[in-house]
C-alpha cells in the first residue's frame, strides 16, 4: 500500500518550481518530502522525465552558491572547514594559549562551546573587534578568554587559507554574480541576520508559510514514569498503523537524546520486530545512533586502544567476546580463567605488560590458534607507538592492527553492519583529510581525535519511507500527519530553561535575540513549535510525566488555553505475553533432590557460607557450592572489599601476636604502640601479590596503609575500654567439624580467655555486623558464630567485633552481659515454665546451643540431601548475582 505524501501543499509552491525558484527549507527532511511529493505529482500526471528542481536546506543552498562562485572565479578559493576540523583548531588554540589564567576541566567541551559562540557571532553579523562589543566582553573573564582565542583562531585560519562556512557566506554577500536565482523560504521562523541578508540579496525572495490545518487535540495524558509514557506512545503507533497502514503518523520526542533508544525498543516490541522481523519495523527515525557506539565500530576503536600504555579491563573482556574479531580457538576453561583473572585485577585500567601476560596464556596453539604473540606485538610493542604522525600517516598502522585482529572477521556482515563498515571507511578518509588542520598527533591523540570524529557521525540506516516517524521538536515543520503524539509536554521542558553560551556576554545574546539567550526567547520558541504542531496534524495526542522523584510535575503552561483537558493515565503491562503463554504447551517436570555424592563428600570441604546460603535460599547453596557458579567480579578502582578484609585480618593477627593481652595493652606507651601498629600493617601489606602491587601502585598502598593504621588505633581504644581483663589464646585458628554429615572447614578469627577462665569467641567484621537476631530462629540467617559456639562447648560467649568506622564495638550473646554490647543469653531464650532458665545463666546458654545444634544440623542435612528449591528469603535476592540460573524473575512474570 502506497503512503500518503508527508508534504501535501504542492499548490503553494507549484508556480515557484515552474519558475525555477530555489525552495529553501529549515531541514533536510522537509526538502526530501517536497521532492518526493513533486515526483509523485508528476508521475500521477503521466510525466516520466522532468527538470530537476532546486529544493535544499537553506544553509546547504548558500554553501553551494559559494562553491559556484569560487568555481567561476568570482571569489577567491579557500579551504572550507567542517565542524570537526574547526573544533580541532579551537582545541589547539585553547591548549596553546600562553596567557591563560585558569585551567579547564574539559578543553574538548570548551572548544565546542567556543565554536558555537564564534558561529553565532558570525550568523548575527557581530564583529568581536568592534570597540563597543569588546566593552561588553570585558566584564567577564571567560568572555575575555574567548576574545583571545577567537583572535588566534582567525590567525590560524588565515595562515591555512581556510574559512568557516559562516565566513564563506559573509563573503558571498559581496558577490552579486552568484545571487541571481530567486529563492523561497519555507518557514515562519525568524532567520539569523546573515541568512536573512543572503535571502534579501538574492534576485527575488519569497516567504511561503507552511501548510496549516486545524488539528483535533485529544485529552492530555499524564504518566507516572517515562517508561509508561513511551510504552503508551509505541502502542498508539501500532493501533494507528493497523487502522490505516497507508496513513502518516509521528511521535515527537521532547528529549530525543535520552528517549529515542527506549522508544525504539518499545516500538519493536509492539510491532514484533525484536528478532527475526528486525528489518521490518515500519518506522523512520529522524536521528540514528552515534557511529562510535555501534558494535562494529566500537570494537574497532577498542582494538586500537590496546596499543595505549593502559587499557580498560572492560575493553579487553568485550573484545574477547566480540564476533567481529578472528575466532581464536580457546578452551572454554581458559577463557573463563582469563576473564576472571582480568576481573580480579580489581582495576579499571591495566598497564600493557600486565595485559600481555594475561592474554599470552589464553590461546592454545595446539588448537590451531593464530600467532597470538604477533598480534600482541603489533598491538603493544611496536616502535610506531612512540612517534607522532599526521592523521593520514596513522591510517596504515591502524589498518595493520585491525587486520591482525581479523576485524571485521569474515564476510557475514548483515545489511546494517555493511553500511556501518562503509561509513567507518568514509570517516577514516575524513580523519586523513585533517592533515591541513593539525600537523602531528601522538597515538593517544590520534585515537581520541578519531573517536570524536566518529562520535559526530550519525549512523542512520538506509530504509524505505515508512508510515510512522519519530521526530525531534524541529522536524515536523511543513509536514502533514494524520495523527501526531507529542511527548514530554511538562512545565519544566516547555518552555525549557535558558541556556546562553557561557563565552558570550549574556546582555549581547539577549539584545541580539540569539538562541536560548533568556526565558523570553525560550517562551517564543516553544509557542512557535506548539502552533506548528497544532497545524500539522488531523489528530494530536499530548502526554507528559506527572511524577518525578516523588514530586508532582505540572503540564506545560502552553496548554493553559483550555484546548486540552487533563486526565491521568497509568501504564499497564503488555498482556500479549499472556496470550502466548495460554497458547503454549508446557511440560511438567518433577525436580527431584540430587543428594551430595560420596565423591563430593571426599573432595569437598566447605565453609560456613554454605549454611548461610542454605538458610537464605537452598538453590543459592546448590549453585555456589556444588555447581561452582561464581559470578565474575566487577572491575573496581583499587582494592576489592575482600582484599581489604584480608589485610585487616592479617594486621590484627600480627598485632595481637605482639600485644597478647589486656595487661600489655594498658602498659604499652603510645610511641611503642604506634611502632607495633606500623609493624602489623607492614606485615599485612607484604601479603599482596606482586602482580597486584604492579597494578595498584604505590600511592594507593600508601592510602591503604594510612587507613589500616586509623582502624587499628580506633579499635585498640575499644579494647582498652573493656570491663574485664583478657588474654588472646587463639588467632586465625583452623578447625574442621562434621555437622549433619557435612564436613566444614572453619577458621576462628580469635578466642579470648577472660579473667574468670571462661572464653569468648570473637569474629572480626569490617563491614556492617548485622544483628544478633540473625543468629536466632529455625533457620539462622548468620550461622557462623552459632556454629563456632558448638566447637567450643565451654565458651561463655560469642561476639562480633565491629571495626567499621563509627560502629566500633562488640555485639554478641554470653552467659552474662560481661561487656558493653554483649547481651545475656537469658534475654534470647524462652522460659520453660519452671524458672530454671531464668535462674541459671549456664542453662540459658546451653539451651541456645541445643537450639543451634538442631537448626544448623537440619540446614546441613538439607544440603547433603540435595534439597535445593528456589525459595529465597526477602533479603536473599538483594545482592545475589545468580538470577540467570534460578530464573526467578521469569517465574514471577
């Protein structure tokens, strides 16, 4: 079925086209729509050949006229710098500014803002060298810096015989030979003074108002979250399309940058185009994806980044899993081991020599792997890395590295990936063409410059015209739709807050009417868009998110004319999956318990964590202890929490080996105590693996040393304040214990002997210690210390030693409350009715031991018996990383 044309007012420009008047539009989309409408009209009238009409975006048309004037010799030839080249020059000027009196957090961002400021001055025909203008700049340090940079920028361009497009258009005004064609402007908006002057200088200038129709505005719809709004818009598109596939429908996204990808997902979900029908989505998007973020190009950049002195762990892991590099033959176990080792480096960036060592072990040449050492040599050890080159000279090394990695592997690229590869090559050509802008770049600068150039490119798949359009606020100009949905019409977005350029005086921007200069400009712009939308569709649906971070958000004040009636619309789940589920045939499978085998019992010894996992969720214990399904650690900057805990345990082990008891602790003077602490910390840090030391660096170890000293000093103050004397009789003592048939390997952090001869088992906690209540109940959530109490039948108490800053102290249970934070066992045992428990503390502690013996044995027997249902407690799923195994999320659906 053919689609109705997006431009439906050919009568308004038919005469102009016949007279060879150039039709100038505000954007490419309207130009294309007019050309398509003209072609359809001529074909309908029986024409097969017709003269080409001039229908172009306004800026592009005048640039073409400047090129015409240069070609004919009317104007002197200059190199015209595109946006990327201009930004490079601005960046160089800013970096070389010898008079700069402040540092910039982001010179790249500053270069972009300076380019924008320079462009606006040119479009508004404001000379920064004018005395009155310079006076306005003198009141702000940033503006004065911009004047310095702008002068240097002009000087660089003069030396290069180059121009910006705006400078070229200013020169065009003085060339009447190139201004002989009449033009027609397809817009109601005010033009910048430079564009307005060009149009007035043309042979004849017409203004053509965009077509108007009175649209019917439907009631405003408010949603509690952006997801619900976008889901509803996608569902609406599908409903409209099913009613009339030949119609024209559009969604206007107020925030195209953040909402575009999410809306595409929901549209694909609605039109069933997520998998096999991926290429059949009847939707055109006004914007595509940044080219540097599409997988094919993203992986190419990551390969190049391997040549840098440091590389992110995530980069390497992604490349090892990429389908765009040669399929090196790797044992699955080796791949997993290497990935784990990379993760366990616990650093976001790793140096080349560490990375080289990890990857060299990965590939098995006996399986026919390519010469990986050659790949590594080309990527990491080439002398070419150290020499600066021009952009074009970097192309050969870049191509050699990509070829060594086999990128892009094979020929099985789909249509979209092939288009991406073509655009990648075109961008490389543009990168090489920057030789006239920048002399030489280091390797890091070359990769960053290429990345920025790719980031400016939009990958827009080449697709046929479709019924549904997803547009930004400016892209509906002159187009007619059967139905239009406008999202994000909230008071905080329409009108938006002013965003003046920080390098231009605000007063100058306001007086000149520059974009985003003040609230008045934003209001006028928003009203113009609103009027345009009302006149561009037969039916108009408006929506907004009425709740942000728990606070109510009002609809836009543009809607206050009474034309819209508000209604609240909550999101509803997509119920099509219920239909699919009802139509499916499910097989019932009885999941029988799989007891621990004799071989497992012999080969395995587990810690107390298995009982904790069995208590939290039996399947978690099964997955962790028997399947060895351990998630890969996320790369972090610095030491892992587990490493910090190990260092603290080693330091405390050494510390109490030297101090031994409370008597020595009270007798030792401060200088001697600090020496003992320094020795303990030094011993702890010596336990760090050399490879980890290389990764972490000396500065981080110095910080860790200071942290450990602070923790130990604060903790010894707690120990000095204890009510009873004590002697440390055991430190990091290994034990084995069989419970319910389960062999447990344990390690007691510390055992203290009190002055009355009784003992207390102490377990260090560097994080939050939790609550004593977690030791109680039929399935103790934290069974470690209760289990230790069974190992020491004569222990008078068990306690956490919390070393977390701000929470230092003991927390536990004893025969009696002998320390602050140690509660009496009688407080946690129900009276049996005869008064015996209340009168005898020993009986209370023994009652708890009896309860723990029974409860923990039941957990152990469950594990040994293979009882492993997915049955988590409320808290169990909060930090669990095994959802892909238990499939609990799918089950809840």
